[in-house]
C-alpha cells in the first residue's frame, strides 16, 4: 500500500467517522428536540389544567359572592319592609289609642264598642263558658245585663250559622 492509497484510505475513514458523528449528532438533536416537544406539551397541558382549575375556583367564588350580595340585598329590603310595616302599625296603634280615648268619653258609643269587642272575642275563642275581665271603670258597663245579653245574642247568631253550615 503506498502513501497515496494510505492517505486516501485515511481520508475515507475520516469521512466515514465524520458522517457517523454527524448522524449521531442529528439523531441526538432529533431525540432532544422530540423530548423537548413532549416536555413542552406536558408543561402546557399542566398549565392549562391549572388555569382551568383556577378559573373554576374564581367562577365559584364569584357565584358565592353574587349569592351573598343578593341575599344581603334581599335581607336589606326585607328589613326596610318590616320597618315600614312597623311604622304603619305604630301609626295605626297611635290613631286607635286616640280614637279609643275619644270613644270612651261617649258612654253610649263606648258601650256599643265594648259589646262588639266581647262578641268578637267570643267568636274567636268559641268557648261555651267565658269570664270577662275588664278595667275597674268599665265594671258597671260589663256588669250591666244588657251589653252581655246583647253580646251573647250577637254571638249566637253567627254560631248558629256556623253550626248549620257544618252540620252534615
């Protein structure tokens, strides 16, 4: 083998080794690129899952906050309604007290009112025996046989209608 052949043979071996090295390099780069893409895809998928979970959590928090706000608004309006109702009841009660004071000055009107109140109580209680408790100044009106007798008569009229309506 002469020197030219030896150099040619060495050049071929050198080229072969370089080609093998380049092929190995390309294979390693391809494998690294593939692993990089797989890892990148995993990271992206995990981040998407995190974002979806975070979004769901925030959405649930927003829904809870909205329900709380609606409930607070509802309770606030309910409180305002109750206050308005209380004011109306207080106004009616004050007016009724004033009117009752005026009615109690007129004995005939007061006697009729007392009689109707007794009838109303009898209708509500639906008892066969009752004891009327009154103020000391009303004792003469309650002890007077005419209001209670008239009250009993007024009481018996609706009771007779009720008993007739409920009789099978």
